[in-house]
């Protein structure tokens, strides 16, 4: 998993509440277990017409937001079914951080596990950041996970909270397997003791 330390990039404003996982990635794209290529399916029904042509009014089809790395939304982002494909699709599209007043619990947890930083900020601050984002490429937002601040284009720093363990894992690019492998020496020591005590179980 790619570490997340600091990010400076284009933020896309999505002034919508209750953006569910079916909007993030429709059910018809869930047949694959491959993460690569799912960026095309991110917000597919909002981005594309039935004939595959783009809907020009949707923010991620507009410049400079095609290259957005931050998404700013309203309440209850990621609600609905518990599909891990949702953060997979966002990440493959290029989104590394989502800022909203709150998130559905399962989406919130899955985001950390897949290298996306979900940041909870009050609605009025999210609205301010959306106004910044509407300035396009001239209004890049910075996210500093080490210092736990979002930095507006005018230099104002907005602090945010993050669980220390989740912060550690993101900073070091550790998913569940990576976290376990950090304890490889302890695990190997335990297994060696087990083999010595019960050799018949290990052939």
C-alpha cells in the first residue's frame, strides 16, 4: 500500500449528502476482484450516459477535476452496502483523500485499509473548502497527515483528528498483512517454540 504522508492536489467539490456506495461504484462492476481499472467505474452512472458518452455537468468530467486527488462532500459519505470496491474505485481514479462531515462506518474503515484518508470536518468548513475548490487548478489543497492539518490555498491550517494506529498504518503504507508482517520475528519465535514443544504436529 502506498504510504500517505503529505498530499497537495486538486480538490473536487461534490456538494451532495448520502453518497452511497452504489453511486461510487454501481453493482454491475462488482464481478471483479481486481482493483486495477476500477477507476473507470467510479461514479459511472453520474459520469456517463447509457451510450458511454460523458455527462459534461458532472464535476469529475470537468477540467481540472479530472485529475482530482481530494474529494469534498457532504454528510454520510459512503453509506449503503459494504462493498470494498468503493474505495478501490476511488483510489484507482486517483482520489487519496475524502473530506466530509461524516462517513458511513464500513466505508470509513475500508478507506484506511486501502490507502485513502477520510477526514471528518464540520459542514461549514467543508463548504468553505468547496468554495476554494471551485477556483480550480489555482486552488490546490494540501493535506499533511503527519501534522494532521488541511491547508487551504490562502495558507490557513485546519486541524483534523485521526486515530493514532490508523495514522501509523497510512504513514507507513501498511495494510492488514503489512501490519502483521511487522511482527514477523515474534510470530516466528512463537512457531519455533511450538515446533520444539510439539514436533509431531509439524512432521
